[in-house]
């Protein structure tokens, strides 16, 4: 059985979409809610708990989307930069180590 | 013309003329009250709580707890209480027959004529009203937070609250509200209870309710309105700030998604009890007094956690429907269906595997990140206004923070009494 993983939704506006395209990462975008673009960075159980502990405003939306929401904007900005830098969404372990 | 409120009783404002007020409060013991009580004083004095004329006595509380009625049989679902500690009662030597000057932020606000002093088992009250005694239920927590002695008796406002910007146009008490409805020529008005900034799921809840309410009425002239009635009371961290809620709700009309002919926004001061079904009945009473004919109820109205089933409120309302002069309008959820390419009702569309449901948390996350969502999900005017409110009123955040709680301008203040 694979371990359950929980997404952090990084919302993608035009400006971010351009950056992703330039980095050849436009394919990472998924569409959610009427075409709203999003990149999903996944956390495992331990990472999820660590994030909720470290950022008390964050919430796990257990009811609808099983995603981690309401992280501070600047934290999301840094996660986004990490994705672009590493050209991957598998960056959370590294992000948490460095943060 | 007599304005008849809940329970068939005439709505009369209990407000002293300014020239009488100063003399009436002179020499009375001054008792400071907290915001919840100040809110309820306003609700009593202006008629939101009709037929109540003051804080409840023991027999009323007992009847509310055991039968969901006042002692005279009128349907009533939530106790309205004025609490003091034993020490305060002793310190001021308060006894039945006394009048007290209730102050808010040091200014005289109202007179309470003490008709009764009593105690009540808070656990029993919680069980009766909330169906639980758990402290983590916010209504129970509020009940346990009451001091030990309750004072009952009529309340009269001595000093009208000054509603601070940007809220002043939205404070429309029952008598004034009924006048406005007549001016608009609305025959039916449906209440939308909210504590949210509206996404299109909310917008469609209102549109759907408007259609349901319109029903068989003729369409030559606009005869039906939606009243957004925002509950303004104690805030919790992470809630939308009050300014954003009220202004964005009104923006739906101003930006043309509704119009003056069918939409209006107002506020009611009330600290949510999250009593689910009991609170649904209570909201029906508040809006009856405001002059509404219909009231929207979605799933799990005013519920919290998993305490109440999604339709418990609807069932409880049905038991007292004959005694309420407001008709419930039940709303199904609205969602985005990519196949239909539109916002649709879960009662209509059958592309169930493709549905994209609104999640309040996800929408808040989009707002928090400041990334503009598609207009089908969130109206651009509403989105811009939320960001503007965050800067103007929220110290940079559209959600309640510690800083907002500490520094915000209060929704109302009580001015010094005229000499
Ligand atoms: Zn569909």
C-alpha cells in the first residue's frame, strides 16, 4: 500500500504561469475549480504534521479536498520558488530541512 | 401602523428620548457590560428580539430549555441572559426592584430594571439547547463562561449606538427595515444568513432562493428581494474580517450581479451560538422581526463540527412552522460542473464524477494567496474589494488576526450622554 499524500495547492496566476513555462514546467499545472491553475506539492503524513505544527495558521481540509491550506503567502512563495529552482514538485523534504 | 413581530406582538423600540436619558440614569449603580451583552441590548431595544423586552427570567429560561418556548408559549429557542458574579451583586447591593445603568466602554448605554435574580444549572442549559455538555462546543463554552447569577428584567436604551464606518448604512433596525421593504414594493423577502465573503456558490444560493421565493407571484414588477443579513459579533481568528463581509456582499449588488430591485445588505448584532437546529429557529425569529417573509436554510445551518445532522434544523423548523410567520426555503448546494461549463445545483446536474465542489477552505486559500480566481468562481469586483479591505481594515489580511482584534475600529461605539 502506498502511503497517503496530501497536496499543498500553489495557485498559479499569469505571472507564475509564465515562469513555469520558461522553466519548462507548465505541464506541472493542473486545473481545479473552473480552470483555476494549481501546482500540487505533496506532503507525506510526517511532513503534513510538521507543516501544521510549524505554521499554526495552516489547516488540513479533511472534508473536501484532503489538502493543506492557509499557509502564509510568503511560505507559499518560497515553496513555489523551490519548485521552479528544482524543476520538480518533490521538494518538500528539502524545503522543510532548509526552512 | 402597528408593526407586528414574532409571537404576534407589536414591535416597539425601547429607547429613551435624549432629553430624558441623563436624568434617568443619574445616581444608578453603573455596571459595565461586555460586547455580547451590548449586542443583545441593541437587539432588545430595537425589536430584533420581539417579543422580549429585556433579559429573561427563570421561568422563561426553563420553558426555553424544556419546551423551546417562552413561559407564555411563544416559540423561542435560545436563552437571552444577563449575568453578574455574586461579588458584583454584593458589591453594588443589587436587589429586586433596583434599576441599573449598564455601561459599555464607560458610557451609559441602557437601564435594566431588575425584576428577578436567579441561578441556573449551566450544564442542563447546554444539554437542552446544544444537545451536548462538551466545552469544546462554542455555544457551551459561552454558556459556561457566564458568571453565576442571572438578572432579569426590562431593558431600555438610553443612548443610541453610533455605527462606525463602513458599517453605518447596514444598520437597519426592524421598524426601519420594514419601511424600506414597503418602499421597494417587495411582497416577499428572503433572508440570506451569512458570515462569509461571497463566492459564486453563495451567489447562486441567493439566486436559487430568490427563484424559489418568487414562485407564483406575477412578474410585471419586481416583487421579491433577497436580504443579506450578516451576523456581526465576536470574531475568531481566521474568520473573514467584518468589513470585508459586509462590503463584498453589497458589492454583488453594486457590481450588477443583483440590483436595487432585488437585493439589499444589512447586519444583525449577534454572537453566534452554533446551536444548529435551535439557532435556525432563532434566526427565523430575528428575521421575522426584520420583516422578512422567507428564510434560506442550507445543510447544517449554524452548526459546528459533527454535533448536528445536515437536516436536523429543517426537521425542527417543521415542528413549529405553523407558529412562525416566516417560510423556510431549503437550499441545495451549488457547484461548478466542467461538463456543463457553469455553476449548477447538485439537484440538477448529473455529471457527478466531474463535479468541482466549492470548499470554503480552498477559496480562502486562494484569497490568502492573492491569486485572482476565474470569474465563474469569484467575481473580480468582489476579489478586488477583499484585497482592498485587507489593506484598509485588516492590517494586510482579509482574515482576522491578533492585530485586527487589538486595533480594529469597533463596529459601534456608545457616545457620551448628552447633558
Ligand atoms: Zn454538469
